């Protein structure tokens, strides 16, 4: 099989014409023809999400000893498929290479952490980011500053090392942290956004309803937090 450099040179030259023709399938065929470097890249991202998931599980267990409850309800992980990576690079007008993906795409590896309460999100995030092998690249707080749609979550882009047969490699991981109510809302909003053949007027009406639901969900989170605090005091 050919090496990484040969794959990149074979893809970079025709990249502009391929993008102009929208020939995603041809790009994918060329990558699949020599899949070893691609598989190695995807495995690095898979190792990165495993590392991050383990860190959150350890924090969950440690903090549960102090709080008498598990602050994390669930953790979900994913690594983008090769198809998704190629399509995003093409959409952004970037070279379709392994190096381009690793340098420019910060969301190939993703971890979603669903917490019981809003204050759990910030406490877990603070403890996680304090670890010496976690480097914060970008932080967006959509809980304090929700999107116009009503979307709420704390987003973190971090770098964490994975140790390969060729040594240490720092990998981007996107982390989304939200409450159960926020996660339920986001799941419903995602289905609406990607549903095909929906009437535009209906879509607009549903979007307004979802925006109102987001406000109600935020109020519910606040009420549940106050109840927990009252229980803790009594």
C-alpha cells in the first residue's frame, strides 16, 4: 500500500476541479483505494474520545462521593465518518487531505455530556479543564447566551494527547455539555431542522413553538436546581 504523502499528492492536485464538479464520490473512492492512513487518523480520534470519556467517568465517580449524587447522567461519543469529513472539507473549500482534516476540522471527534443540573455542568467543566493534559482551544457558552432558536449547551473545543506507535499526537475533541431538558430539546430541534419535505409555514410555526419550549425548559432547570438546594439544606 502507498504512504500518506502519496495519497495527499494524488488528491490535492485534482481537488479544485473535483470540488467544482461536486464529485464527492470520486474523492471518497480515491481515499478508500488506500485506506490505511485514513484508518489510522480515524483510530486516533476514536482513542481521543475514549480518553475524554474516561476522564468524565472518573470525575463523575469522584464528585458523587462528595455530593451523594452522580452529576453526569449520560455520556455519548462519536467520530465523524469519512464521508462526513470529506463533504465538510469540500463545503469549506479546503484540500481533501488527511493533514487538512486534522488541522482545520475541530469536530471530527465529539463527546456529549448530559448532566443532572446546570451547576453540575460548570463544576464538571472546571474540573475537566483543570487537568494538565487537557488544553482549552475554544469555549462557547450557549447556556448563558442561548442561540436565537433557543438552543442551550456549553461547548468546549479541547486538545488532548493520544499515544500512538509513532509517539504522542494532540487531537481536537468537541465537547457539548447540557442538562437532560436541554438535551431533549436539542434532539427535537435537530429532527425538525433535518426533516425533508416539511411545509415552510409549518416549519416556521414549529420553530416558534420550540423557542417557547426552550424558555420553559430553562425555567424547569432553574426550579429543579432550587428544589435540590432546598433538599440539601434541610
